[in-house]
C-alpha cells in the first residue's frame, strides 16, 4: 500500500496501522533468525515487545476517545519506536550473525515509523515538528 497524503486522514490512518503491524511481524520473523545465546534472547524479547507495542498503541491511539487520550497513546508509540531503533542498533553493535540487508531494512523502517509518529505527536501536542 502506497503512503497516502495527510489530507486523506482515514487512508493515512489505515496505511500507518498496516505499516506498524507489518513492522511488528517483520521483527518477530527477524528475531527467529538470530542465533540463540543469552544476550540474543534478551534483545529479541525486548525488540519484539517494543515493535508490537508500537503497533498496538498506534491502533489504540486511533481509537482514542479524546485528543488527550490520542496524545497519551501517540507518546507511547514514539517511545516504543525509539526503543525499537535502539535494539536494532544493539543487534548491529553486538555483531549478531544476522542478514545484514534485512537488518538495514528494519532500521530504515524503524527510523521512518519513529519520524512519522513523532510528527503526529508534535502535531497533536501543538508543537512545531522542527524542534
């Protein structure tokens, strides 16, 4: 699904819900490929928690009953997306034997999800996205 414009709010919401859900699924699949050792198990657990939380909390944000509830949930999305970025950096830094092309793709995806959710947070909070 191509990214819709912000002007078509319903299409954008559906697109971003699908994007965050697919990211969580892709992280789960990626973690299944990490060779098992104690550190890898901990990091896999943490990144799966973060990625699935991004998807679940964005879905919850979209069902928010108020602007305040949306803002609260979207703040969690930003926090968890940033955590997913961190755990992907840890996988890279610890030099786990993983598919490097897939790792880079997931890092790019995580960065995009973080940027888009931060923009939504800043817009909902009435702040500029420039700082």
